[in-house]
C-alpha cells in the first residue's frame, strides 16, 4: 500500500537530508584527513564553566516555576536493548525496583510538575525500531500529571562501502545491518522540525529544550543550570564531567581554530588516539546532556548552517559485505550556536546503563530512589563510584539476574571483577577490591551472608542446597 501524502513528503525530506549528508561525506573523503592535530587545544576556563560557579540573575531573578514553564524535556529513545539481551526499546528495560528507564523519567518530571505547578512536557525521539512499542507503552501513563509527545527520527539508507550504492532490502536480513538505519542523535534538529514539534513548542512559549539519553539516570532537570541559561543568554550548553579510565573513549570538547567544538574518537588520526585518551590532556568528556534554545534551532535550520561532522559507522552484512551508515552527533552542533559552552557538572549527573556492570551499580545499595531520581547513599565515604567489570557470563540481563539472590551491599567497594560462572547467595557484602575468577567449566558459589573484603577467589567452589 502506498504511503499517504504526509508520509511521502516526510520521506522526500529525509532523502534530501541524506543527500546533503552523503555529499559532505564524499567531500570529506576526497579531501582526506582534515583534522590538524597541532590545532587541537584543551578548552580554556571561559569555555568550561564549573558547576559550583553557576550564578542566577541577581538584578531581577525569575522564579524556578517561571523558567520551568519555558522548558521541554527530550529523551533520545531510538536504541534497542539487544546488547543486554533484551527485546524492544531500551527504555523498557527494568532497572530498579521493577521500574524501567521510562518509568523513572516519568516519575521525575511528574513530581517536578506537581511540586512546581508547571507543565514541563516529556518528548521521546524514537527510531523506526522503537516507535510502535514505545507508543504502546506510554498509554499506561494516560491520566498522569504529564504530557508525553513522541516523534520519529529519520530513516537513512545504508550504502555499500566499496560501490557507495544503497543496500537492497533482503527479507532475511538482520535489522542491525538492513537497508535502513536511524542516523544517530545528531538528526534530532531536522527531525524535530520535520515533525512539526519545533514550531508547536515555540508557539506554546517554550524557549529551551533539555536533551539527554534515555538510559542516563542522572540526567534530571536542574534549575541551577536553567537559571544559568537565562542569565548568560547562551543558546547551547553541554554538560561535561571529569574523565576516568572508564571514559577515555568518550567525546570531549576542544578549541580548534579559536572555536569550541566536539571531538569524537572516530575523528582522531590513528597516531594520536593515545593522546586523545589521555586523562591529563583531556580531563573532561561529553555526557550528552544538552540545554538548547528552541528559537536558535529554528534560526540555524532556516539558514542551513548546521553542517555537522560526518561519523562513518562500518557494519558487516550477513553476506559478509562491508556497509556504511553515515551519522552525526547532537553535541557536535555546539559550534553553530551563540555563546555556546560547557558546564563541568558532578559525576552524579552521568549515570548511564550501557551494560550489566552499570546495572549492578544502579540496583545496589549505593543508591536510593527519590521520586524517580537516584540519590547516592550518604554512607559512601568516597566521591567516586566503584569500578565494576563483569565477564561474559553476565552480559545478558537474564543471565545476570540468575546469578544474584538479592542485592550485594557495596558501600565500601572500590573494585569488583567477576570472570567465569559465579553465583551469589543473599545478604552478601563486598568491600575494597574483590576479584572472583571461576575456572573454565567450573563454578563458584558465594554463600549467603558472606563478607568479602580485599579478597581474590579463584578455581572451583560449589555449594549445594540441603
């Protein structure tokens, strides 16, 4: 059946946007490596503002409610839970006390709206992979103190790496490497406009949009940052935070030819990758929490100025052929906005769940829930979170859950490494550095009530129920 006129128009617009992205890719490829590493500088103090130094307008400060009435919240909801062994949108994965990412987000904003007597809407940018299921899920929130809006990001065609021709559709093709793909969260701006939501929000008096990944449980509405936007008049603020050894591959802000911009590892010349990962040279990384002026988005799109750097993602089809998908990163738009800068926020605003190692931390006694917001346990004496490395036996959520009876207490934990087939009883306490390695083909059972502190356990230890 032929698509209706609206769908045809959307498809034409998407293909126009793809053509512009593809043209930029061809131009970049013809020029070769265009990043001059000698010009890459760490950002200066005027580019990165410490969170502790954020100030309100002292002359005539608006109330929190006045600023919140001009805000919309957008969650990037295009990803699936396949990397964690789940089916459907990642936002539907249960992460804490039977609640999903989406449940927690709804609770946060609903509490904000109720306590401040405002109407901050929640917007979900879906992909064609997540749209149908997400629309079904959000029905359960009808009647809540919250307006939930959804729209789809674009569908771009994958192309063969060698011929640069579009990939044909095969009925038995893996969706991960099929003929269409969602082109990264940098597509947000065009898709928001194409959906009509950009004009709708501006007409409603909304001035800013707070954007974050749906799996970042630390990305909550912060009125301190909102007041900073009002005071400075900045059109684009990117939250960054201190880099640890776990974050060395994350994008960072740099100064290049006197301009602030985002640098992703894919853009770094191979001989400078170690330099890019250095914690000394680049001390902060991008959390993908962004505060953006809606009117500025409208202006820049109208002027066709938003030509973001192209990220080339190479995939392998079932037939073994290399295909590429051209993407952009939303934070890369920072260089097109006026008075754009970063804010160095506390680590508590970056709590992503990318793996079961992250899930282990989120579900532990390290955090409590307060109206959908994760709050660090005050008994934790260190400012940092433990380093947790779980092996292949724990990659899928179901396998992870089968190996833990209850939540281990980890207030005093510094480092945990689990390798091999390890099972935990209930009421376990872990502290200091704990390393447990089960030999191949064997199993280790940690008995209920055990306390492991600065311990290394290896080999085979099977405890049978009696």
